[in-house]
C-alpha cells in the first residue's frame, strides 16, 4: 500500500493596486510602498500552511482526501485510508486599509511533488470567508483555507508544494 503524505508550506502572492510578489522563501510579502492616494497597501502573512497528514492508498487506483477550512478535519475519499498524523487547515492574515473590501483568490490546482519524483494534486480550494470579505477596523482579516488532495498514478511519497494566494482591494 503506497503511503501518501502531504505537508504544504503555503506560499503567496499579494497584490494591492500595483501587484506585489512575495519572495519565494518568505512567509509574508515584501514591504510595500504606500500608494500615492494614501491607501495602505495590502500584505498577507501565512500563519500556518495546509497539513494533510499521512494517507494510504487501498489499491492501485488513485484516491483523495479533503481538509475542511473551518474545522481542519480530514475527510477520506474513495481508495484511501487515514494513517494518522497531524491534519489542519491553512491560516492567513491580510493587512491593509481598515474597513475596505478585499478579493482573495486561491488557485484552481497546485501540483505537489515528492523527492522521488511522484506527483499529487491539490484542488477544490475553499475558505471560511464570507461572500464579501472586508478588513476590520484595525485593517486586518484572518481566514482559513482547505483543499482536496488527489494522488496521481497511485504513487506514494512525501509531497510538498506552494499555494499562490492573490489578494487585492475591490
């Protein structure tokens, strides 16, 4: 039974009016230059990455599991079993202009890779955000995110990848 473990270090891309890109190894975006109109630029900090834990395939067919963004609980899909380990949702904090609405976009899919060359995929990203996300009176917004992991080619491994998160003012 191949073992599928996934630990995600969430990476990010943040954008205010002009796009800002986070350094590849950073967990927060680089310092931003204040906008000429006085609006505070957006920044995003990943408080914790998405952690899937350890999973096992029950046969030669691909399987999947999902992490709920609100509870961090793991739901096991077809052809997969839970082998334990920590599982929790990702957490992020956006900082910017108080009481401004923001748009937060997660990718459609992220390819995860193992050191041995195997691949898995994250998809169906979800958050616990309301339909219109707004920074609070202090200019902050915290949110959680989850996703579904799917094996590819019924391969096991310790899979890792980066999740690009885009944030911008409405």
